[in-house]
C-alpha cells in the first residue's frame, strides 16, 4: 500500500474535498483559481464554473467591492486579515455571514501572486447576535422612555404637596399667623409612596393629613395619587378625623384589595382649632406623632398608648377610628412623620428606631420646624451611613398664639 502521508498533492486534495469551511485561492486580479467542494456547495456552482470568476460575479456589489479592496490591500502590503466578519449580500438579495481569514499567496521567490482564504459560515450565530442587539436596543429605548415618564411623574407628584399653608386669621402674613405649618419631603427614588397635605377647613380650623402607601416606586406612587384625589373628594367630611379615616378606608378598600393587587396605607389625620388650641386626631396604623411642649415642657409622644392606632387603610371592612382630643398650649408643636424616618438600619442591621428618633427630637428641642425636620432626617441618614432607603415625609404645626 503506497504511503501518501508525505504527498502534498494527496494531502491538499483531501483538505479540499472534505473541509467544511470554504477554501479559495485567487490571483492578483482577485479571480478564483481554485476552490474546495464546500465553496462550490456554498455558491451552488460547479467548481469548474467558479474558476475565473470574481466576487462581482457571485455577490452584490457592496460585498464584492469590500472583498476586492481587502484582497488588493493584502497583495500591496503583504499583511493578512485574520478572523474578520464579512456580510455577504448575494445577487438575489439574501444575506449570509462568514468569519474569514485571508493571506497573501506567494511563489517560491517570495513574490505575492495572489491571495487565499478560509471562510466559515457564522450566519446563524450572527443573526442571533443581531437579534439580541436589536432587542437590547429596544429594551434600552423602552427603559429610557419609562424612566423619563417616571421622572415626569415624580415632578408631578411634588405638586401634590403643600405649596403654601393656611394662615389664622386668614389674610395675615405667614409670620403673623397664630399657627405655623411646615413639611419636609424626601423621596428615596424618582417617585414616592408618601403624601401630606395641610388644608383650611373653616375660619379657625385646619386639617393636617399624612399617609404612607406600602412599598416603593410606581405602585406606591399610584396609591398616593389615588389618596390625594380622595382627600379632595371627601373634604366636606374632614372635621371629624375618625370619620374621615373611616370614609377613606371605605373608598380605598375595593380598589386596593383586588385579586391581582394588594396595597394598603397607614395614615394620620388631625384637625387643629387655632382659636381654642384643641387638636383632634385619629390614627390608621401610623407612627405616633411627636409632641413638643412649649417652654421647658420637653418632647414626648403625643399619645402614650399604642392602642390608639387603628388598622391601616384598605385592610379591613368597616374599620372604625377613634378620635382623640388633645389640648395644646401656646408654644407647643406636633410632628407627624412616616416610618422611613426611623426604620433605617446601620451597617450591622440594627434599626434607628423610634426611641433614637425621640432622643434626637429631645436634643433638638426648641428649634423651629423648618430647622428641626432636616435635622431629624440628617440624624437618621447619618445613622444609616448617609443613605435613606425609604421615602420620608414630615409635617407639623407650631401653635404660636390663640387666634383672636
């Protein structure tokens, strides 16, 4: 049996017959002078019919011109092209992709007499890549549009909060009002689940409402928009805090407790009479407000009994909320806040907590609400390493003097 292992012609013939990648040799004018079987199958032509042709005879001019320019550059410089991706547009318009390596073809004197190359079909891989890139771009675009919508929603949500506060008696300058109001709002994201409002109810009465919708992001923000609208709708029932919360619970329950959605909100609502100094308040699962007493009275909880908290809104049908009467003295302040102010944690996972919040308020006693609110937020933020992960809202009143 003859030994053909050292017969280069035999080896080349086997390579050309059995290699599944396309192999081709070209002269200096980029005309095919030899191709393998796989190349013929790729083009659908007999191998003999390919010889003498150029890429311009097989492909659309876009690909043929690029291939010609690449090969002429190889002939001129002697520099190969290795592993390039080529888009092949055929004369009938269909597109294939190949990974190609092209080398200079040299004679025995080292002169470049043409080129040769190997091309591997990567059409399926490339189409999958292009499709993935397309979907990635679509997702990026949709994400940008959604972020822009959420940013706009965040700006609109800021309009829910008080832009000015009622004065008592009506018409006096804010600094001359018998009651001073203030709120502070910090959203952990573009939109928030916290909401507060301060409204004039009568010649001497104001209503202060604060709520915190569970969760974060758009779902919680939609909840605050719903509650904001309901505050307007039931404003005529706002004189009795307990009845007001019960009515809000009645309206929210069928909307927030659907099969595919579960939302609830905690809330606190107070009515203050600037003439008598009487504060009437009801609580729907919300943190107990702080009470700063004028003079040397110190700072404590407005209620000493946790049982004053009724159920959160949209939790139970027919929920009732008790109204409590508290007489404020001149110089007193009441501060309502959401739980994002004290549920922050330090690096070890320990919560800031209501007792640390109370201690901070006691250290800061005597400050105006305008100074107190950002100071309390700063204390909680510092405890958490400089970042608040939840929405925070504070709203309160300072009783300066009885309205005459």
